[in-house]
C-alpha cells in the first residue's frame, strides 16, 4: 500500500508540469502565427496587394516619339514624322479561330505591304490551312494525330497544337490566293502580340487615308481588339552620317532584355551607333493604358495616361564641316585616280577632333564602288590600315621613356646579316639624311633614327661600316627583345594606338596586333609604322595626346542631352552635359614632349625645303600654324611602290583647337594626304576664323 501511495503522488505531481509544457507549446505556436501574420500584412502586404490588384488590372503601353538628334548648331540629323497606326489588342478570350475571323474582317479594310507579306512563314501557312480546311480544329487533330497522341497531349494544348501544325505537309501549302496572303500577313502580326499589349499592324497613315477612315468607321465591330493610335516614324537628314545610326525592330537576340524593360515586341529601338548607344535617352515615356479585367478579359475602356517624347541629343558634330570633309575626300580621290599608277586607290578617310576635349567635329570616309562614291565613314572608326611614318611621334616619346632616344644620330642604311646591300633598311633618301637630332628626325622622317630608338630598346647593335650600319641582332626569343616589343606596343597604347579609343559608339575597331615578331629586325619596321595597324580614329586620338600636352582624352560625339521642348526650333532644358574624360597621361617629361612637338612643327615650318610637310606651313598656308607628321606605309611585299598615304596634324601649334588624321590607301604617287588636310583646315578656318582671332 505504501508503495502504491507513493506512485499515485508521483503521478499527481507530474500533471501540472505536463500541462505547463503543453501551454508553452500552444503559446509558442500562437506567437509564431501572430509573427507570421504580421510579416505577411506589414512587410509583404504591398507585394500581395499588388498581386491581388494584378488579377483585376493590367497595364499596356504604346511607344512615344523618340528624341531628336541635332548637330552642334541645332541642325536636325534625326527627327520624327507624326503618323497614325492600326493596332491589335489581344485578350485571353481570343483563340486561333477567333483571331482568324478578326484578321479576315480587317483584311477587307486595309492592305498589307510587300514587307509584311514577306514575313509570312511556313508555320503561318500551316495554321491558316488547318483553320480553313477543316470544320473545326478537332477534325484537324483527328486527321493528323492518332488518338493515343491526342490523349498523351491533352494536358498540354500548346504542344498539341504545335504538333498538329508540324504534321501539315508543305505540299498542301501551295495555291493560296492574294487575298489569303493578306489574311495570313495580318494573322502573322496578330501572333506576335501579347495579352492586352497593343501591337502595331500598319503604320504610316493619316486622317485622310481611305484605309484609316475604313477602320475608324468599323471599330465598333471589333469589340476593342482593333484600335487606332498616334505614333511616329524616324526621319533622317539627307546624307546623314553613319554614326547617327538607325532604328528598327528589336533584334531577336535582345528581345528578352527589352521586354524586361517594358518594351513591346514591335517597338522601334535604336539598332546601331548613336541611336543604339543612347537608347535610354532617346526612348520616350510610353503612353500607358490600364485595363480593368475580369477572368482575364478586359471590361470597359482602358484608363489612358499620355506619354512623352524622348530626350534630344545635341552632338559635337558640325554638319557644315562634315559635309565639306566628305566632298574634300571625293575630290581628292578623283584627283588621285587621275594620276598614272593610282588605279588601285578607291577610298580616303579623315577624322577631325578637338584635341583638348575629345569632341568629334567630323568623321569622313568615301569609297568608289562599281564606279560610284558611297559613304564609307564607318571605316574611319572600324577599318585598319598600316600608317607608316605618321606614328614616329609615338616612337620617340616611347623611346624617351626607356632612355633609348639619342641626342643625335647619323642616318645611314642598315644592313642585316646575310642581306644584300640593295635590300638594306634605309630612309627615303637612299644615301642617308646626315646627322639628326630627335626634332630633325621627325622633320625629315628618318626611318634609321627610329630604328636606332627601337635598337637601343631591343639590344640590337648598329656598327658603322663604310657608309652603312652593320646590324648585330639578338635572338627573337631573348627576354630583352620580347620585352622591347611589349614596351614599344604598350608605349603606343598610351596614345590610343592599338587599343579602343572609348568613343561613344557600340563598336569600334582597334587595328591589328601583329604579335611577337619572329625576326628581330622587324622591331625596326614596328618603329616606323610597318608592323601593327591602326584606325584613323586611333590616329587622331594619338596626335591629340601630343597636341594637348600628354593627356589621352576620350573621343565623343555627344555634347549634351535636353528635355523635350514645345518649341521645335529650340532645345529644351539641359539634362546632361558631356564632360571631358582623360583616359591616361603619357609617361614623358614636359621637355621630352616639347621636343616632339617642335619636331612636328618643323615638319611643316622647317627651314629646309625638303621637310616632308612643308607645303602645309609655307606661303599662304603659314597662317594656319599646322604641326604634322606625314606617313607612307608599304602594303605589298611584292609591290613596294604601292603604299598608304597618311597624315596626323593639329593647329594652331601654340594653342591647339583642331586635330586632323588622314588616310589615303593604295596609291603610288601624289600628295593627297596633305591636300586633304589642308582643305579641311581651310574649311574649318572659314567656319570658325581661328587664324584671325586674337
């Protein structure tokens, strides 16, 4: 009994403890529930509310007009033409059969153009056949799919429909009438539309067009699926420069990104150059239409919120100078081709830039194709050319960084081991140019002096031997030689040669990197611009870096961005102004830089009449104060008389405000490089009067 009594007491004493534990568990459960409820209502309340609202409202948009693109003086390069459009608005209640019915009805009111007809695909024809040759789709399924296949695909109607269309043989897709093709073209457009998102079927209409009037008169018959809208098309100035770019349909590979940014599938977007680069500014604020929906279907008319035209771009380009550059190139190509031996010359390029700010004033390029001149300005940015002696300023300044530039050096031919004297490395004066300072080496364009700079860097020994130098070459794989090539190339890159300039375009060329020479003597060719290749744009950045005191500035076409203005003759308030961007500074002392600047001045103003650019700085041309470096680059090892004519320059040399780079490929004779540059300076002065300013 005692034992039993003890057990009962123990059981009684454990009961409150168990109840307390139970109460604690219940309390914690309720506390967790309350915390979760608070989290849902307070933290995520807005999120869930938006989901609920989304079931009842859906917003669609129609693109507004793009911003304008104007030159530095406000001259329009790209603008808009207001027009009307017919749009289709899909909803969840429209199946393929109903879509076909709407397309047929619309085809009686409008005519699709050839471009729209060409978009009709085999799938469109298969769908049209299935919808028009069977009483209903089930009959088509029974014809082309077995019952087993239908049962297997019942849970996925979209896949079932795709299989059906794929089974329709191509042999039955012939014999469609012109009327059938019109319906299919409209149906193709319908198929691109997403739910409640207006899709343009036809644009370019006005209020007096019969098609537009027909559609307006029958709008009530379409139950809101067909509407009219105010849109615009892009209009470009005649002979618009390539860098302005183009607009078009969203590229297929980019559609996902654009849709994520609330674009519609058939919105027009920038597809190249500035139109693409500054899409975010140029795109207008879309007009939005908010639909109240029930079970996925719109109820009543949408609430419309008007959009706004995109922001305007003002460029650094002067259209007057741009047009003049193109004409100057054409006339000089014609002049070159008229000279004996220049039949292979069919193009020329020029880039004009403010060397202090990087503002591009003009980019020109012309090419003869099938006997006619075509705009080839894009090759001034993307094309690659051997530049020859025009790069020698970079050679000297790079050499200074490695203590490789002699105070003076005698110009004589260089003979390599085992080489015939007739094939020696020499300057344009076969017997040599005498003893030269670094400035004079630029003035007379000494190949041998530049070879000496590269030799000092690479460990090549040049020993005088009876009127020429005998070269002792290191191994092409020796550390000093490979390091010298790398240092020379890296030195050039400080000026923008062989690297991207950073211009505000989606793409640009960088020329061709020849890699590591397998013959050590080739570093001397490198030093005179006969190894790597560069773009004309890189060349103007390079000479600008010398002109402005050693700062590599980023070239740019954009000057400022402006809000839309109600006055079509004026730009709106300024949203953004481009600020000069310094990419790097060169590793030379001011004195070394002044040495090269003086050498470039001597090229055009030297006391010797055989300075290579003397025509640019004597007589009436002295007022332009041009500093320059000319170049000729042999481009065919089997035809050494065929070369590229090049030139880099800036003016005025004592306070530069314009830099010009010129490339004239595949010539044998003439001075087109200098003539083109001179005419550009003349035109620039006539516009800006810099020679008469104080």
